């Protein structure tokens, strides 16, 4: 069951809201520490597609981390013949 903790979203502004913090083992560490651990993982695809699916807590922490830091530095590039058609580039 979800319980409010002293290091909640309201006091720090980071991580999931207090109503979403569970009593699961991963929630025993502060959200900020989990964000540091996840941020140091090199494989962002693993974090987004696998870690998010392990628990509700990890989903909230991972999505918050990606929204705040990782998506801001991402660049999307289109290449190849299909990209030219998609972007309406002159040939």
C-alpha cells in the first residue's frame, strides 16, 4: 500500500508524488539516489524499455529522470531514402 514519506515530491520537487511512493524494497532509498543510479546507466534503451516495466516506482522515477535531463539532450536524426520522403527534402 502507498504511504507518504518525509522525502516526498512536495518537499523536494523531485520524483514521484508522496501518494505514489510504495513500501517496496526499492522505495527504501531516497528518490534522488535512485535517479543518480539510473542516470549513470549507459544504456538508455534498457532503462526506458526494461527498467520502467519492473515496477510502478521505477516507472515514475525513470520517466521523471528522462523528462528532466535525458530528453533535453536528445537529437533525432533521419537518414536514408525514406527520410527524404518523410522530411520532404528535394532530391
